[in-house]
C-alpha cells in the first residue's frame, strides 16, 4: 500500500481515505479495500490508455 502512495502521489489521498473510512465503518473489509486500491492503481492507467485509443479510432472514423 505504501508503494502505491509513494509512486502515485495523485492517488495518495484517495487510497488512504478509503482505508481509513473502511477501518472506521467496516474493519472486516480492510483486505477487500486494500485489494480495490491495488486494482485501481494498476487499472486506472490502463483504462486511460484504452480510452485514448478509442478516441483516436472515433476521430478517424468520423473523418471518413
């Protein structure tokens, strides 16, 4: 978890807030909340790449 917030400062607040809120509201779900953070850490950049590719394809198809 600390690696996520060290390498991605833009996620720091969101990651720790999710864990803090989970610790207060539902401590039994801490493992799941951590897994969600890790999935987002790796999934968010990939989705941004895919969205950019889709936008380029849409631009090309509308120019024809």
